[in-house]
C-alpha cells in the first residue's frame, strides 16, 4: 500500500537587523576545541535530543568541554544565573526542545 506523505516546513522570513554579535574567541585552530554549552529546556526527551546533537557536533568539530544547564521550568525563561553561567563557560550554546 503506497501512501503519499506531505511534509510542511513553515519558514518565517528572517527580520533585518543592524545588531552586531559580540566577538567570540572560537577558532578551529585551537587544539583543544570549542567550549560547548547545552541548555536543556526541561521538556520530555530534550536531554536525548541534545545528547544526539552534542555527538553530532563532536563528530564535526573539536570540542574541549561541554557545560550542561537545565531550566527549572518549561514555560519560563532561563534564569539569569543559568545564562550567565553558560556565557562564562561556553563559546557556543545549543538549546533544544523535544517531546
């Protein structure tokens, strides 16, 4: 039995911005690699999704260390302490949601 599966991928236009990102000291030439931050939003299976993403990043880029943080509540923004911790400990932060 053949069925057609139609996938819809909604993509919103990227808003234009004059904002400049803060310079980061991330270089592939660093023999130790990047400091990767991981922010778990506390949704079910987010930890599994983030683990797969970290493994994929490690396969592509040298990673010196990984800093994990978890939001206490799904529906609330991450507390400033968690964001400050990740800013201190990571060059790049990955955040994911799952169910």
